[in-house]
C-alpha cells in the first residue's frame, strides 16, 4: 500500500460525510495492512468474514477503485 493510498483510506475511515459502506471498506483495508486476520477485522467492523475477504481481494486487485465502487450484484440488471 502506498502512503497516498493509506492517507486516502484513513480519510475515508473517519470522514463524517463518507458513506458507511465506504468507511467500512477503508477500515477493512487499513486493518489488513496492520496484519489482522479476516476474523479479527470482521468483529471490529461488524461484518461477516466473507465480505471482509471480498473487499481485501478487490483492493489488492483494483486498489482504491476496487473499494470505491460497489461490487456487481447477481441477477438481471435493473431497467
């Protein structure tokens, strides 16, 4: 993780105008960078382990863009 990414994630994780979903995703990535496990992170952010792993993977693959956008949902797209 670059210093620029770390600063932006820290801003997201404590921003009062940041959507809650983005705040949680930022916290997930920051806690992972501290070496915490998915189980520990899940407890800390109040989320199941599965989504924690998903957001960690998306950050690893797509960096900030991966957590700033919602994941595609299954099923037919809305009209």
